[in-house]
C-alpha cells in the first residue's frame, strides 16, 4: 500500500477518543511510509488527521470540491491539494489515488463514502481493501446491520468479507496489507461498471 484514503468527519465528535485515534492512524501511516488521501478539509477529524500526518512527516493529498475550497475549508498546510468541480469527481479521484480505504468515525457523508466504495468493490469496479477503524465501538451498529442484511439475504456470504474491522490502527493496517477482497461478480468487469 502506497496510499490510503481515509473517510472521516468534518466534526471532531463528542468523544475525545475519536480525535486520539485519528492522530494515531495518521502517525502509523506516516511511520509506514504510507501516504494519506483525504477530503481536503481543515476542520474536524479531517483536520486532525492531516495535521498529525504532516507533523509526522507523512505525505498528504487532499481532494476537495471547488465550492468547499472557496468557503476556506481547504486545509492550508496540505501542499498536494487537488481542487475538483464536484463531489462525484472528488470521490472518483480519491478512489483512483488510493490503494486501500479506511473509515474513521463520521456522519452521513462518511457513511455514504464508505458504503459507496464498498459497493464499488462488490461490483468489481475495484479490488482494494476497505477498512473500518471502529473507535470506541462507533461502528458496532453498522456491523450489526450488515450482519442482519446478510442473514436476511441481501448481502452475500462472499460480500461479508468486504470490510476489515479493527479498533486499533496498527492492526487494521496490518490486516489491510494482506486482505484480498472478494472478486466482483463474473457478469461485470471494471471496464463495464
């Protein structure tokens, strides 16, 4: 893995463990020489992640839509800031730049990014690992929902393996480095998707 895309909140959340684990993930990525790709913001967990990756000597690439950058939300310390026209372009470029994905705690936007990138994996659009850093049990309800969806016949047994879930950044990165996502369906190729 050369670069990991991190989805996370534009808020720090109420529990200080969220920011603490964002810092720990940033330091761990930098120590391993793995670059960070993120949403380009200077606020919330996005800002914490970028600040600490940069402070640890890591390479950080921000990807932000023009409208958000214009509102001065773009992280000014990130030299490699890619300004794109839309949210769709943002997600596509982040996916292209990354070798793996990690979700930290976040809100609706983070959920949407995590589930969309998992859907792309399910469809065979990419074969990159998707991780969840389950800080203080934040993602327990989602993991339970995914299990329920599998039990109800809406998520295949194969696709239960789309997510790597850990509560420690180092363990998560270790598992992502060796995780082989399930293949997409035989009836679709990445070029057709």
